[in-house]
């Protein structure tokens, strides 16, 4: 797990004109500090100072492109060598980081309704020389995988787009091994956003235990576990 290797994670949410930084304690997932810096040389110097001031002498890991939400995701999907399923990767915003975290001994299976999304993400994976990514096209209401195939699964800004969420959650439960983790990310501004409360209810009805959520009210990552 990340917490055994580092003390803090700095999530860097990169934008065109400025980057948002968030310092998260690896063991608890608690958000400790936030800072915005310009996306130029001066900003990077400020980012370095932010990390030095906030976590002097500690073991740090910076995670690009995912902000503090991504740091929460990392805590749950960071076992090396695991077999992980991502439903609805889209253009692969989270996919390449997860493929790197699980390492060459692990496999990230990408499953999306749209073949062009899979093609796009696979092109990015090949360009990044990642060979542990396996694409498959289909509908999350019927997952083409054997029972108990995966150690973990995740979907970000996807659940609300699926017409039968109960069916998709029950399929996800089926393909996870007992004890397997499911991370669901939902982001503010998404017209299909599923609230934390709705996710908890639907997840529990599908047979998951709701473990925790990180993030503010309008955007979050939640971790559920298949007992
Ligand atoms: C809003 S995008 C999210 C992309 C990515 N997870 C992210 O956070 O940037 C939703 C993705 O879910 C996929 N999707 C929607 N309904 C699906 C379904 N029933 N089965 C599988 N994938 C689905 C879409 O094709 C699209 O790639």
C-alpha cells in the first residue's frame, strides 16, 4: 500500500494557467493543505516550497493529473501485481497512472461501451510503454468476465450514465473476488453525477460494504468492499 512507502501524497491537478495542489496524509487519506500555483517556472518553485514547508523531512509522492481525489483513489488501488478492472475509462484520465501503480505483474482491464475510447486509451498506453493494459468493449450491465476475476475495480463519472445501475453494481460485485475493493468517483458538474447517499444505498443493496469516502459534498471518491 502507498502508506507503507510514503508519508504524504501531493495531488497535482494540472490546468492550463494554474495547478491545484493538495497534500494528503497517506495513512488516513486526510486532506491537510491546499495551494494554487501558476503553471510556469515560478509556480513549480512555489509547489516545491509548499511540499517542503508542509512535509519537511517526510517521504512524499506527487501524483499528477488527479488532484486530491486521485490520491484517495491511489490508496485503494495501489497493490502491485493486482488484477484491476476500470469501467468507462473514456480517454484514460486515470488509466495510465493505475497501470503504473499496479506494475508489470498486474493487469489493468479497460471496459468501455465505446470502442473509440478504448482505442484512444490504448494508443496512450502504448506510447507510455505500458504493456499491462487489456481493452474490451461492451456494456457494464453484462460484464464478460468470470466470477471473482478482479482484486479491485473502479469507475469515475460513469455509474450515472448506466441505465440500470443496480445491475451494473451487481455485475461488478460478481466479478470481484471476496474482499475485493470497488472505488467509485463522482465529480461535480457531471449531469449524471450519483450522490454519495445514492451510491451508498445502491452499493449496499448490491452486496457491498460502504467503507469510506473522500472529497467534498459535490465531488468524491468512495470505497466499497465486497465481503
Ligand atoms: C464521462 S466518461 C468518464 C471517463 C473517465 N472515467 C474519466 O473520469 O475521465 C464516461 C465513460 O463511460 C462509458 N460508459 C457509459 N456507459 C457505459 C456502459 N453502460 N458500459 C460501459 N461503459 C460505459 C462511456 O463510453 C465513457 O467512456
